C-alpha cells in the first residue's frame, strides 16, 4: 500500500524525498482526524480538541509520519478499522448504518493487510479478543464476523495476494512464512531485543505526554462510571495494550511494530485529561504545574547554552517557553482546567520552533540525504557501500538514483565507499584509503579507496 501511494505521489508531484514521505504524512493526518471524529461522537468537541492537541506532537506520530516506510500507512489503516469496529459494536453513537460500519471495518482491515501483511488481522483480532475478555460481551463481538465485513475484507486484500502468488511462485513462502511467522518466532532477522524492550519504546513514542498516562489509571473510575463508558474505556485499553504485549513476545523487535498502539494510548490520555483537570485534584495540579516549571528551565537553557539557534529563533523559543510556563503555573495554582490546554499548546509551539533548527542538526545522523550530496553525480556509478545499516543503504539508493552494491577487495580501481565510522578500520584492512571525503555522522563515512596491492588481479578476481 505504501509503494502504491509513493508511486502515485511520484507520478503527480515528481520524485523527491518529500513526495516519498507524503503517503506516511497523509496517513498520519487521516488517523488523527478519524480519532478526533471518534472523540467528537463520544463526548463532543472538548474531547476532540484534546485528541487534536495531544496526538500530533507525540514522538511516535512525528517520527513515523516523516518516514518513507509502511509503518504509518499500516498504523493508520488499522486505526480506521478498529474505529469502524467500535461503531459496529455500538460503543459510540454515530449516525452511520451498521452495515456501513461493517463494510468500513472489512475494507480498512483489508487495506491494513495490504499495508503490512497478516499482522493486521492478528493485532485487530487480538485487541477485540482482549476487549471481550474484559467485558464478557462475546455475543456482541460476533457481529464483526458478518458476511458484509468478510466480503469487504476479501475483496480489498485477496486480489493482490492472488496476483502476486501467480506472478511469483515463492511469494507465499517468502512473504507469509519467512517475513511474518519466521520473523516473529525466530531470531533469523537479527532484530533481537530483550522482553522488556517495548516498555521504553512505548514511553519514548508517547513523549512529551507520557507522564499524563498515569492519570488514566487514577481517573478510570470516573471515566467508567457508566456501562457504555466502561466498555469504551476497556476497548481503547485493549487496543493500546495488545500490540505491546504481542510484540514483546516476538523474537524480532523493531520500534515501528507498536505504532498501532499509540493512537489508542493517546486517546486514553485525552479521555482522562479533561476530567482530571476539572476535578481539581492535587495530583493533576502538581503534574501540570511541574510542566510549567520545565518550560521555564527550557527557556533558561536556550539563553545560556550554546544551542546554535539563530537570534530570532532564540527569542521566539524563550518567549514561548517563559510566558507559557508562567501561564501554566499560574493557572495550575488557581485550579483552572485551562492550564492543561495551555500546556498542550505550548508544547506544540516549542516543537514547531525547535523543528527549524533541531531537524537540520539531526538530519546528517538520521538521514542519508546530507551524505549523498557529498558524492558528485559523476562518481555515483563508482560508489559502493560497506557493511552499512540496511535502512541507510535504501536511502543512499534513493538519493544516488542507483542500487549500491557491497564493496570488496576483488573490485579493481578507485571507488567511493560509504561505510560507518565503526567499520572504517575494518575497511582499511583490505583497501588503501586515498582520501576521506566526508564524516558527517557515525552512520556515514565516505572515503575514496583502492584495493591493497596483491588483493586483485587484472580480471578483478581474488588471487
């Protein structure tokens, strides 16, 4: 699904890294609007406002909405499927016929399978099973197996799988068995991490609001005061909890695997934030007030540290942080619920300000764009990689407009080699370094090399 979206964007707007990221950005926007619509139908504009303020600035949404990868289209389509399931189950009042919600449930689940494979069925089905285990509403959940939903799912996802299987004889084995079951059950793909890996990853993905997640537990009795409210609360909890639990058991772990849990967890925070601030409890006032203190510290940091920010950007950052921090502290002490609202707005403004400089400084470390510009177009044909991270290889392929091959000592003549600083010493064992072109980051050292004497013959074969 991502590749179709990228191809369409290339066709309409030309090939660039912006258009390559556009499918992920639009998917993030779609997921945010869908979650805001759910909040609007559930409790009105106040909850929708909190969703719109809290979800977009989270690290998980910002990071993956900028990536040219299938993670965000997968997370967005899966979110739309689960939101449609909530409507079909009657957990939210929406003026949509049940058959239409079942149609959307099947369609978006099929789109999620097109985005990243059968993991969509496992995550959606697992979240529904967990919700049923919490609520004992087994009969209600059977509506999700309605023929309309099944037909919509099969019509959406099945044709592409059939065509691929007919075109490629080993497609089902490679994709279904190796890249799904083997990836989950064995360490074959070498993304080995400890069982608790996703705890810090979840915390990082929910920044800067992760502290607010503890409000959810404290305000659960208020949220679940009625049976419909309790059912919806548990539905979102199951949606947010199951991906983390499921992939914690996997033998292969990558940060993007738990992206589908982020919208649900943020929704829980939005669901409880307004209530906690209105309750005037000491905990909520201190939590928001401490955030205001953090803003004042950030303003001092911007003034006295060597941040590299331009003069006007320092002024904007300091004014937003200082005035926002004072406003948050004042409103928290006065027990005003608008303190939380101001807190969320200030975070968005600070992120927007830092984005102008922070991304520019981070770019050489997280993107191959800057490294690729150090290689002259005339030398691109003689450029190779050497033990690069897979993601960086793909980026270099894109920016250099060719597929890089791995350099080895049997390749005669001078060449440009992109490697990591860590592997540069290993490269020197089989190559003479003629010149160091660039060392922009630990992930990319660009050097001009020739094989050491005696390593190659005239025909380019190892002796």
